[in-house]
C-alpha cells in the first residue's frame, strides 16, 4: 500500500486495521462468528509469502480432492 498508493506506513497500517475491523464486524453480525477463531478454517495460506498462482493451484487441488469424496 505504501508503494502503490504513496502513503506512509502509519497510514497504511491504520487503513488495514480499519478494514480488518470492518470484516470482523460483518462476520460477527451476519454469521455470528469471530474470524480469528482457527477452528473456522481448514487451510490458511499467507499470500504475502506464497505466490498467488501456487496458492490457487494448491487450494484448487485440495478442493478437487474434497469433491471426489462427496
């Protein structure tokens, strides 16, 4: 965000925290869940550390295998 939008790190952090809070509120209001609860997730990939293509292929493969079992 700092590079893309030419803003300070502090401003980028503020925006990110605000968006995270908004998402958490929406999830709580609509689904009644806390999004930080790891029991809600089957897999989590940090796409800032893993190339998007690799993450996509991995998840698509897992989903495909899941569909074969049902």
